[in-house]
């Protein structure tokens, strides 16, 4: 398995509704650092990478084929 430099072996990829607000919470509320964001022309987050110390997580807007899980 190829692990990119600066990534740990396991890195979560979260599909969320309201990705912009979630990214704001991760940065302002939890101290994450945005490494990069790729958006569609109309501003939908397709991939965002954030760092928390030595850990990277990725976030994408949920949508067709990428629905967030529902609580039970």
C-alpha cells in the first residue's frame, strides 16, 4: 500500500452535509489546519485535506453516491 508523504497509515475520509460549515468548525473549534481544498465551479467541496498535528483527515460534501450515515 502506498502512503503519501505526511500521511499516517490510517486517515479518515468524512462525507458530510454542509462541508463548508464543518471545515470551519474543524479549523476554528478544533484547531485543524486546511492543507488544500478542491471545489466544483459552484463551490461544492469535493475534497479537503486538514492536518491535526501529524494526522491528516479528508472531508467531502455528501451527495449522490456519497450520503452521510444516518443515526440509529
